[in-house]
C-alpha cells in the first residue's frame, strides 16, 4: 500500500512545466542557483497543483484576535482557531482540509526573540517568510513525509547525501514512546538508518503553549559541506548543518495538569524558512548572500561611508561593519512589512518592539555605516522591489512607510541629543569620587526616551564612570513585575471550551447555538422591543471538561440550544443580563460574559444554585445596556464614513471597540486632525443622525458581498454567509453595480439601530495619534454628548472671564499676578481632563497657552522688580563683602533665585547664598551663586552640602545652584553655610573686597 502511495505522490520525471525547470544538478552535485521568487512559487505550486492544497494568502504580521502574541511568528498562527476547534463553522476556514502558503513572520520580543542575534551571525532574522503546508484531519505522517522528501530531492534537486532526518525518541517521564511510525516511514522512503536520528522533547516535540494541541515532529537537516558523515553535527548548533524543514504531527492535547490526551482529529503543520532554503538552493552558507538580500546590501553600500559588505562574522569583523550591514538589511525588511500591516513604532507591546528595531537600525546606520540621516527610509523602495510582487500591500503603502520611518528617525536622533545632554548634566552634578552613575537616570532615559542602555554604558565608559547595574536590574525587574500584575488585574480569564470538549460536543451531536434572536428586535412607537427567549441547557463546562451538573458557587460555561445574548466579537462588548431556571425563578444566574467558540455561545456564570443539562431556562437581557451598545456601534459606522468623507478614501480602520458608555475608533492618518477637520467630521455624523436614516442589514453570500462598491472591511476571517450593514440605502440596491451610492456600508456581525435618530448626538471627546500614522478617536453619544457640549460652553465662559481679568489687570502686586497665573494653570488642567468636544478643547488650550505666556511674563517682571528692591536693601544691610549669607522672609523660590542673581550682578566677586522659610510647605529654600573665577568652591557643591545638612537635596551648575531642606533654626543654618564656605576657600572669603 505504501509503495502505491509513493507512486501516486511522486510526479513523473521529466514532465514539462515550472515545477521541473532547473531540477537537474550541477557538476558539484548541487542544484543550479534558483531565484528566491522561483523557490517560493515552486513550493506553492507543488502543493497546490500536484497535491490539491488550497493556496491561502499570508495573514498580516499583527495577530488576528490573539493577545498571547506580539507578532505572527509561525505559519500556523492564522490557523490556530482550527487547531483549537474555535473556528466559526460558517467561515471559509472551517472547510479547510489541506492548505499551503508563505506566511510573513516576525520573531522579536516574546517567547521567540531573535532581535539581539541578528547581525552577529549569517542566518538569524527578525522578519522571515515561512513556507508551510497543512492538513486538518486529511493526510498524516506518511503523506507529509513523502511530499516533503519528493519536493526537496526531486523538484529542488537537493542531493540526498546532503540530508539528515531527526524524529522523536520518546520521553519516559511524560509516558511518551518513541515515534517508531515516523522512523519506519523514513526508512521506507529510503533514508539510510545512519542518517535517521532520534532526539528528545526539546528538539522533536512541538507544543503550542503551556496547554493545547501538540505532538512529535520530524525535521530535515542539510549539510552545507557534504561528502562526509555529519550526523554528529545535527542539532549541535553547527552553522554547517542546519534544519531546513520541520514537520509537526498534531495528535495530542496538553491538559492544564500537563497530562496528554489524544486529539479527536490529527493534523499536520509544517514550516520551512524561505531564507534558509534559498541559501541552500543558491549554494550559499549565508542567507545574506542570496538574492533576497544582495540588492539591499548594495543599496546600503551606496548610501554608506564605509567599504562594501564582506560577509564577515563577528570574530573577523572588529569594526562591526558587516554586522551593521546585516542589521540594517534585516531591520528595514521588518519595518517595511510591519508598518504596511498596521504595526507602527510606539510605546507598548508590538509597537515598542518595532520602535527598538527601528532605533537599532538607525544607530548602526549612523554610527557604524556612516550613512546620512534619511538613509534608512530610502531603502524602502528596494524592499518593495524584492517582496512587493508577492506582498502587494508593500507597494500600496510605500510612501506612508517612508514617512513613518523618517519621522521616527528624526525623533530618535533628537532623543539621542537630549539624552546625551541629560547624561552630561547628571555627570556634572554627581559626586565623581564614587564613579557610579544613578541607575534611576539610566532607566528613565531608556524607558521614556528609548535611549539604548548599551549606549549609556558606552558614553559613561569613556568618562571612567559606570551605571549601578545592580540597582538598574532591580528597576527593570520592578517594571516587568508591574506589567505582569497589571495583566493579572485585567480580570478573570473567561471559561473557554478546549479543543477536546468542542470535539465531544460535535461527536454527541450537540447542535451549534442558535443566536439569531440577537438580531430579532423591532421598533414599536419609537421604542425598541426585544424578544423573549426560552432555552434548554445542552451542555455545561467546568473549565476542564463537560459535566452534567454544576453546584452552587461553581464557575462554569453554560451552553444553550438558543440564546438572545450577543457574544463578544467584531469589537462590540458582550450583552449583560441573567438566566433563571424553570421552577426557580427567584434565583438569578448573572451572565458574566458571552463568548463564541466553534459555533457555540458559552454563557459564563457563577452558579447561584444547581444547574444541570436538560434544565429549561429563560434569558433576561439587560435591554438598556444592549441599546447603548447598538447606539455606539451604529455611530461607529457613521463615524468611519464621515472620516473618509472629510479626509479622503485613504483612511483605513485599524481597530475599534464599542461599549455601552463610549466608542473607540482607530484609523490611519498622517497626523492629528485639525480643529476644522474635527468640526467637519462631527457635522457630517450629526447630519446623518438628524436625517434619521433607516439602517439596513442583510445576510449575503460572502462572494456577493465583496462585489459591493464602497464596502468597508477589516482584517478578519468573515463567515459565509456574511451580514452586510448599510445606512440609508437598502443592501439590494447596493448589489446593483450600476448604482454607486455614497453611504456607510460594512461587513459586520454586530447589533445595530434600525434608524440613526436614536443616536441623538455624537461628540468626539478625544483625538490623538497613538503612533505616527495611527489616530484614535473616542466619542460619546446621546446625553453624554449633551453633557460634553454643556461642559465645553461653561469652560469657554471661564476662559473668557479669566482673559478679561488678565487684560484688565495692571496690578503691581506680585501676589495678585501669581494667583492669576495659578488660575490659568488650574483651568488648563480642567480643560485637558474634562470631556468636552475635542475641537473646542484645542481652541481653549490654544487660548490658555497664550494667557499662560502673558501671565508668566507679568509675574517674571514683578518678581524681577521685587528682587531688585530687596537685593539693594540686603546690600545696604550687609555692605559689600566677599561672603554674603543671609536669611530672608520669602515664599517664592523664583524671587529668591532672582535676588541671588541681582546681588551677584551688583557684587560680582561675592559668594552669595540666601535662605528662606517657605510658610506653606515648612521647607527651607536655598539659592546661591559664586564668582565666575571661583576655583575652590562651586555653587553646586555649596548648595548640596548645605541642603544635605538640612536633610534635603540640591542641584545646579558650577556657578548657580538651588535646593531645599528642613530646619527650625535658620540662624544656625546661616552660620553653618558660612563656615562651610570659609573652610573650602581657606578663609579667603572673610577678606574685605
């Protein structure tokens, strides 16, 4: 039977066509060089044309609905719903049986992180393409192994004597026996026993995570040298013998208790890195010496001020020039692909990782390759030339990618300058005797400015100083722990059905939940009427397995034959409400969440009494909450339409979330919206609301829906049939391609209003750029919108009143001017933090900034005037002498500093220090200045010493410094300050001028 299978799978030799072009070996035994594009297409065509696989396009590098990942890091990521059993049974994905694709992957940050290795060797990458073929309950080990071997040896022409195969050796501790089935398959194919090698769990057992589908894997390895027995080098981290293809056989499920259970459906998941395969087929030891990278390396050299790329690794690359070439070539590919897929450099998650990648690339560009500013962004066209044919979004987004990289580079170089100045100021202020740089400053530079920690070390090393690495490590650990705690506080994890329980529901014939009632509401006399819903409990899940009954206090998932609850999806929050059991109507089972998994709606509850399968129940929907969500969801669609109307068709939705209290909408935009644009968007939205248009919805075959002109979609896997939601225009009219109507029309599974008038009003209360190129709007509706407008009017009146008082005030009183300046600051904070129309907030902020400038100017003038008068009085009191230390009655640190400046101007050779008790805080203020030619005493040393004596702190420069402390006896402090100055200057300051 197996021999028959081999004959069926193996293509006939010498057949014409693309698959067989160049399949003959060169005289060295290696295949002739094959361009990377042909390597990719040959893989896809082989599985698609010869073995009936469906070609599935690459998903974006931002994972679809998978918070466990920063980036898509393997070809199987987009198919996880199939492996986990949670795929929507109405979607195209649910029908997949055998598929093939080339998936864009990023391994940087998280569990799989190759970032720091990139450049040090010739095969690590942050971005790479994963070639893969999958079987979902179709073929298994035999076919997978034979397909792989035939492709490599016959279609790519790789010599058999260069290949080695590993398989799972078993693990006694896990109760797993060796995968003898796979071993025998390889022997039958013809792999010599000496090239068939067993390995343990680490190398040859693949797991999706701490729990979930898993199984043994078999790997095919390639020997770059050949003509020898290299078995000992397999899985030995040798650059000469490398893994090229991994075939995973999904047959187990790892339970939470770490036990293993057989999956109801076996699957195959294979992955082969394109870059490594190309290096093998082009006879190169380095991935960077292939046509995927050579054009990039040439383009980098044209922009650099150094020698051409020489393929050296670290030990032979003392100046790290070749390492820099590899870093920049790899990172610009990653940046281009990620930005095209909507991941932009930012401050958290995947965006933070991408920011680090960009800044690492900029540093190597500028510092090592001596390339001018802007060189990194100028490489984007080369990347699109190499990858754009297979990933056309790179061509579409090229200009935007260049803009984002350029702006982020400018910002980083500015941050480097700012950070460098901060380091120098800190070094100047610190006590150099210790030679230890404050860890808090280094961490702040890294966390807030993105200043690389290794660059901090390098700058300090040049000055004979080092960071307190122990304290720095503590700060980093503390920050990471805070992140973990924050994640844990996000709430209890939902009760999710596992793959085995989902399979069991299907095996025993439990039908998918009928949730069609969620759409069957009506509008009667201007009121929404929601249907009653009675149902039967068909299954209960206790978090581990399906059970027939749950008891009081037990947290569980309740599956009913029908429901009126909306399960969280499409950016809309799940419904609220409760369940009652027949015969026990007085006991409520509050529904904490409603989650859709594999066609079943799981109602998460904590049982208030016993509940068992077969019980009849009634569902009670929180209608106020549902209606509020419907208002926000319809408003979100209208907002999306208004943004495109005002800003143009290039606007793309990048995310949204609809809850009862507000809506959030993320979209692509070059910068923040202007006041005028915000007003236009609001006006457009409220015009549609006032028109009270009918909101039409209709289920259509997915293919028919795609034909609608102006249809808006997001990157999701849609069911088939799919629901189309249109404002004002019936969906049937939109299907007529001749009728091009400008309206809001989207694919959407959410619940919507039947007429737009129920929104009543919409106000955008926040609009800001999350990262360069992505803006976020937060908006409120109805009464909340009215309150926001009223609050805006009141604040506008407050600003008018304050402006009138400032313009009419010609007061010569410093206290009065300071009070007005403080009022401006308080009102500015109120405007910043009160929900008001964002366009109005921007107007008020602009007016308040102008008022703040004028009030600050008035205060400074009055402070200078008062300081001059009081300084003159002090000079008359103390006469002119070299050391002038005195206490004054003063609450303002600013005036105190100005008095010191005035005294030093009037008596430039004097050492001046003034101390004052601040009444409202109880602190002692300290300010001092020394002559420009002072050698023995600096202002910062003097202020630091005095303030430490007071239990406080101080800082400043050689000439001027200030600080604070506490003391009940300011006369004693004056004497101590005088004595310190005398000691440091050998009593020179006691001499007369």
